[in-house]
């Protein structure tokens, strides 16, 4: 929801990369026929992956994982695999060319994309499967997976514990690193992709002693269709976040400041993302103070366990009925 133009051209990568065969599949002749019905019937049925509504729960920086998956058009973060998986440094990114799941740049850096097509029902399992298959890519290789994974390790199983912080990038230059220097074709392709990018800036949140254990998440300013918005990923249980917003909305305390309004929220990766429409022309650096003030109100509302009043229930129903689409 709230995503736009996530399919830039793949030319920067294809200018320097070769595609590997699909992981786990034997090489196949171009003239090989389809399996016979008898062979297909005899093939073992792949066990389904259990659906996980909140796939990044338990990972450090859950809201940053969600942001890279759903909010940030161009962003990066660093992780390390466990010793069992080689203690390898990996760069997790928002988006790769043509939505490929992984590639290894010519300089050797391994990139794992979160914004891909298809899911087994557990995004954490999908990304872990991509990562484990991509570890052996050679420089210039692009990973192509031909089918969704079965049950297996998740990100929570294959990554070392540690801070995870998404960094918003102002271009898709991370696709190729320094390789774009002096190559007009790659530079032009990157320019084309960058023109489609939704301007996005993280707005810092204060560290509050009253905040929930998981924190208050991450907030991002963006400009779409000539309007400015703030999207705030709250890493609390989604129903609790909805109750908190309803409490604030019922007492007319849900706006960030004059000229802004809470227009609704959407659920993604098991958490709630409230969205505010800002006063026309508002820039990200103007939001630091109002966002800090709202963070205190939100923390207090999340800590409240009283039953919702009639007015708060009405406000909650109104928020539920509003489906946010920023396109």
C-alpha cells in the first residue's frame, strides 16, 4: 500500500552481471520437454511454509526491516550471518533491479533485496532462503530463484544479533558501487531509475523512558503527487497501536501540528503504519519538534490499558474504515 514506482530498469546491473542458474535446479537443455504427467504425479509435494503475519518480530530494528520492505524506495543496512553460515557480512537493501532477490557486485559486496515478488507466507523465511543461496555468488552474478522455499531457517536463525539501522539513500547507486564511474550507459540507467524515486527522509524520534520495550519505531517523510506525508511504523501489536491512535483521535490530539491530519493507517508485516497528510510544502527537517511531541503522546496512549470509551470506540471505527493509498 503506500508504495509507488518500485520497478526501475535493471540495466545498471545487467551491464556488468551474468545471471546464475536457478538455485537448487539442475542444468537443463533448452530442448528439454516438460515432465510427463506420471513423473509430475510421482514428484514429492513441497511442504508449505506456515504463514507468519509478523515476519520480522524478534529481530533488532523490526521497524527498520519493515521500512526497507515497504516504505523506503532506496535504502541499505548491514547484517552478519552466524558462524554456522560463515560469519559473512551482507548488505540488506530495499530494492534491486527488476526486483531480483540478490546480486553480488563486481567489487564483491553481496546485496539482498527485500522488495521482491512472491512470498511463501513467511517473508523472513523467504529472505533467509535468498541469503543462504546467494552466499556463494561470484562477483557479477545475479541470483534467480525458480520457486518459493519450503520450511527452513528464518532470518532470526541465520543472522547474528546486533543493531540494525536502515539508511535512506538518495539514489540507486548502491546497485553498482563505483562501477558507474566513467560508464555512461550505467550512469544513464541509474539516472532514469532515480527519476522514479519517491523522495523519502527519515525523521528522528526521541528516546523516551516511557516508550514501550520495542520502542516507538521509525517515521518517514515523503513527497508524492505534489503532497507531503509522514508514515510512522509503530512496532507494537497492531491492535494496541490502533487503540492508542483512537484515544488520541477522540481527544483531538492525533494531529502532529496545525495544518496536519491523521488520514488513516495501513497494516503491513504485522504492524500498523499511521499516515499523516502534512501542510503543503512541509519539509522533513520541519517535523523534528512536532514528531517529538507526538511521540510522548503516543507513548502515553500505548501505556494506557483502560477500556475504550464510546468516543474512543467511534474514533477507532473511523480509523479502521479508512484505507490509506498514497499513489
